[in-house]
């Protein structure tokens, strides 16, 4: 249980900083309903679990392969951010958040988009490896059970954050006017596009 608690804490802390995934979760929760926002966060939590499994399993070959192709994967992620940002800018919010017409993205699409976006940053696995190594976690000496509980905790902690964030954002969205929801779309879309450009520019400078 100690490994589960540690994993939950790690997962919550890694998920908490608001980046493009957080913005998408907030925007979808406010304009399309908290279920769409939570499912979006669940995609990110699942990707965190994948990287957690790689970290505790010591799959160096897979890790090296991901990092060797990091620039291509992150380029695809940057282009995907530009596409999502443009889609958000062009979308029209519903007349009332969380109404039956509010959900304009299917739940599988919401999950898949954030899952792929999170996986598009292979360097994330280095964060898990660094944290686990620094705390002496996830090594073979810890045993399979402890490693499994650790990864389960990471997913649980990340999921808890997305549940909290989508719930709060969904509650705020129910009180927002159509004009305010439109402003949210414009702001979120602009920031996501800016983050996509920033990622592509950073990769170009590294080349």
C-alpha cells in the first residue's frame, strides 16, 4: 500500500501543472460538459500509466527508441496542437453548457486526442525514471507487486486530478453565458496554438 500511496502522489503532482492538456480539459468541461472534460483527462492519465510501466519495467530499448525519434514525435504533437487550437477557435459554443447539445466531441475522440498528445512528449518518461530513481522506486528489487501498485497509483493520482479539475470547470461552465463561453474558446484556442508553435520552434532550434 505504501507504493500505491507514493504512486498516487507522484501521479497527482505530475498531472497538476496546467499545460495544453489541462487547457483542453478545462475548455471541454466548461463548454461541452464535465464528462467530456474528465474523459479527456483520463486519456492523459492512461498515457502517464504507459510511461510509468516503461519506467518501472526498465525497458531501455523502448525508451531509447522513443527518445531517438523524439523530434519526429514531438513535431507531430506540435502540429496536432495547431489543429486542435484552430478547431477550438472555429467552434461555436452551445447556448448552455452541459446541455444535450453541448457535447460536440465524441468521448472516444476526447480520450484519444489527449492520450496521443501526452504520448507525443517522450521526454516525459525521463521524468518518471528520474523521480522513481531518486526515490528508490520501481526497481526490480521492489518486486513486481510493488511496481504494479506504483503504476496503478500514478494512474489513480492523475485520474483524481482530472476528476477534480473537470468537476470544478464543469460547475463554472454551467454558470457561464454564451458570450463568456465564446471568450473561453478564443482564449483556449489561442493559447493551444501558441503552445504548438512554441513546441515546433523549440524543435527547430535544436535541429
